[in-house]
């Protein structure tokens, strides 16, 4: 995956709800090497499009601008073995 090599901010599309449309998120990556055998990659992102929660849940864009924008965050955590490069733990959180 190219996420393990990215630095800085970038845009990525995610489907937060099954059968909905992809939502553009602003992402950034952090890399932690606190343990000698493993590395942790933390990917964080937030919704950057002016969408309402109703639009995301229904999978339909509305023509009028939403009164209240969806405020969502996504976080991926990966732990990999430095020697074998195999991922042995992952976690996804939506806020």
C-alpha cells in the first residue's frame, strides 16, 4: 500500500456507509518506531466536503447546501513487523 510511504497531507475518497458515494477526506500519516521489532502507522483524516450526514447515509447528494455539515473523522492504525514487513494488527475507527 502506498499509504505506508506517504508524508504530508493528501486527499483520499472513502465510503463511510455501504452503497453510498465516496466522501473526500483530508488525510495525514504518522509513523512510530517506539519498539525495536515493530512499527506503527497511524493514518488520520477528516471529511473535507460540504455534505450533510443525511446525504452520506442515504447515498444521495442534495442540490441545496446543507445547514449542518457532517463532521467526521477516520483513523487507521497498522502495526507491522520491521523485519518481515507483514502487518499483524490493524484497527479502524470512525468518529
